[in-house]
C-alpha cells in the first residue's frame, strides 16, 4: 500500500498544471482576431502568451508589448510555433522594467479592452489591448524544463 501511495504521489508531482486555475469562461480568440474586429471582442476574457518586446511606463499605467504565441495545455507560450500577432498588456501603476525584460516569455490572464494603432518599424499596426488580471513571467529556458506526461491505465489498443 505504501508503494502504491508513493508511486501515485510521484506521478501526480510530475504532471504540470495550468498557471491560471480559477478563470471564468475564456473566449477562444487570438490577438489577430481582435485586430480584425476589435469592438466585437471588447470585454472578452482571454489567456494569451508570448515574448516580451518592451516595457513603457506611462503616467497611470505600464504597457508591455508582446509578440504572441499559441499556448500549450499548461498555458505556456510555444515559441517554436508561428506567431499569433502582437498585443499590449496594460498593468496598473508603475512596473519595474527589470521584472519584464525583453526576450522573456509570459502568460497573461485578462480582458480585451480594444485596440490602438501603432507602428512596427515602418509598418502601421493595430495593437490589441489587454487589461491584465494576472501575469506570469516564465524563467529563462522554461521550455526545456518540461516534464514528460505519464499516463497509466489498463486497456486494449485495436489498430
């Protein structure tokens, strides 16, 4: 019995879990969807992720520019996947830029608050705006720390 409990604990400990657990109904939209019709998605609750491009502290808030990537089932960005568009995270008050360095990856839970025109080099770009509820900045190299998922069961495979 002790061996069974130890094995169960080991298996459960090896499983990763989503970083944002108690979220409401999430809209299956991407930053590129908001670019196409921003007004339609205002107020939608989403979880997005990507790589930090830069941080700008404004008078009342901080804006974090992100290049978006699809998320895996643990809500971690998949940097090897194609990008899904850039977006801006809006955080209340001052945020230390050192805590959001360019090149780090993050996942964010929040609500779409519209879109704003901007520039990417010489190209006009419409940035989706996301009012953040929760942000998780992933450690450098997080994608190499994935633990294998192990499934245990009894059954028959028919091919």
